[in-house]
């Protein structure tokens, strides 16, 4: 499944349409402001106005802003009030971002310096998006002649209480053209009607055959009283069928609390994709990691030198703390940090004992997932830990290909040895300097919940999610909320 298959077609169509609306609005505003002195497009010479080229490039990022304010969530698309607020929020954020973007590209002369142009654009863009999103989109989604683009043929795995709740929520959601083809359940006989004359079509293992037979494009997992091991096995099984997979389970409540998920009516659902080393994960993400880590190491080199000196003066011992950590597919590597504790603190046996208890669910120290002997932290170490400055040497790990800028945090080998089977799924990708857990309150979740957040990332890895995590990491670092 490539990046284009990870999202339902309606999301790509909406994103493309939003891109067209933004560029149309800017082109009209440009023409109104400078008429007749500028041609947005000169068909005789096939030239495009430089001002529009500037905006066209930036508008691609503007779509990310739309994504980040949830304008592509199904429960937002068909709610007028929430969608209006999200549209205004996206326009304002994007507008101020464009002003910054203009300042950055000023040396290349591709700039627009007209305040009246921006006023025209804001008015035209706001009105156009309101008309398109609140009127045209709703009309299009209700048209049967659009066929499978907006039509969902769904299977529900689980014919119990939760499965019926999902079915009720789907059938009450009149905006989406969803047809529930049937249920799959290992404990209810085939052919038995479950809800609204929709019956059980087979066992869970029959998914691939039934999905092909009925042209299923979405599967909803909704099984009562399921273990985490079984749930994640089932998610992997379903994603392998090449369908869109959604999960409704109390085992994933931490995702609903920490991340803005989607809803069917008032029922939260979590999306999962088939994980594979596609073009993005194998090539683009790697190139991006190396490029950014080189740039940051160069830019931050004076700061890194100052920190190195301060660490050396703060207490006896090496500047860098090196520790064996577990990376992708269980491969170990030397993990780097600025030393923030007294030398030899990593040999503290009480930390291992506490971590083992924590992983086994026997300990949660004052609501914190951090198990650190604070008496061994140096005064300067306390400062660099608070603002995560001690993490900067991990850029070297990224440059060496051992880590990524975004991903699950690297675990210690003795921690991995204590993992249940489902915990190991977080090792399917390179560990990262930041991740979903870090930006969603890492000190307020227990071990199992932190792993669930990591697995959510593994199952939904994309350029948009990586960019969102990187941008949300910045305020976490500035506020010091990600440190000790």
C-alpha cells in the first residue's frame, strides 16, 4: 500500500479541491489588484505570473494546515459550525505563514507587497471555501452517480455489543454512503441476523475471501473483551487484506484521549494502515532525516560546543553518555546523549528493578513514566534535561541511519526482553528523537499506553504525521514540558 492508498479517495479529492480553491482565490485576487498590468496566465507565451508561482508552492503546505485542523476528518466534513471554525482557523494560520514565507523568499525577488491584494485574497478565499465546503461538498457526497469514490462497503468484525454500536453509528451517519455488507464473528453462527437484517457472513479467517467476493473497501474491528495481543494481531491481519481498517476498542482509549481521532457520529474510531517500507519510509524519510540532521548539526555547532564545555565542567566524566539501545527489528546501536547525571549512573541496579516493575504494570511513580534517581542528576544536567537539550547528540544517530527524527523512542535491551508479543510491534520502524508519545504528554501515560501510541505511529506513518509531530515538538521543547 503506497502513500496514495493509505487514505480513502474522498480525502485526496477534498485536498486537491481545496488546493484548487486556494489557488483560484489567489489568482482572482491578483488579477483584481493589478488589472490590467498583470496576466496571471499568459496563454500566448505560456508564462505564469511569478507571484502565483510563489503562492502555488506555499499552497501545498497550506493543505497540511487544513489536515492539521482536522478538515479531512469525517465528523468535521459534515458539521457546519465546526467546519466553519476550522476553515477560519486554517485560513488565519496559513495567511500568517504565507507572510513569513514571503520574507524567507524575498532574496529571490518572488514577493508580493500589496496589502490590498491580501485583503482581496482573504475575502475571496473565505467565501469560496465556505461555498465549496458547506454546500458543494455536501451535495456531491449525496450523489449516487459518483459511484465508489464516496461509497463505502464495510464489514464489521465482531457481532457483539460493540459491533452493534458501530453498525448503529454508521447507519445513522446519513452523509456517508456506507453499506454494511455483513459481520464476521468466530462465536456466532453464519447467517444469523445481527442488526437491521445485516447478518454474519463468516468467521474472521474468511475476511480475505469475503472482502474480495463483496468488493469490501473498509473493515471495522469492534470486538468486546479482546486482549491487546489479539487486537494487534487482528489489526495486522485486516490491514493485509488491502482495505481501510478502523478500530473501536477500549484498549485504544489513550489514542482517543491524546490524539484527535475520527468519529462516526459520537463514536471515536482509530484508523490503521498496512505497514510496509514504501517510497516514503525507504527513501524520502531517510533523505529528509540525513539532510535535516546535517543542517542542524552545522547550525547548532556553537551551542553543542558550549554545552560540551559546561557538561565537562559540571562533574567528572565524559561529555557524551553512550548506551546500548534497541533499534529497528531488534538491532542494537550506541545511543548518544549529553551526560546529565553523575558518571556511572547507568549502572544503578535500582533503576532496572523499577523499570521492570513499571513494564509489568506494578509501578507508576507519581503519575510519571520516568524512572530516574534525581539525586544523581547534576545541576547543569537538570537544566538540559528540562529542555531536552541533552538529546541533541542523537542527531549523530540519525545521520548514521540508526535513528529517525520521528519514531518510537529507542528501548533498552533489558526492557525489550520483558516485552509481550504486541509490544514488539513498536520495533518495526527506526526509533526516533521525537514521537507521538513525546508530544502527547509522556509523563501522564503508563507503559502500555506509551507503546500503544508508538504502534499508532507505526500503523499511520506518513509525511503529514511526521511533519505534525516535528512542529508540535517545538513548543514542547520551548516550554520544557518534555524534560525531567
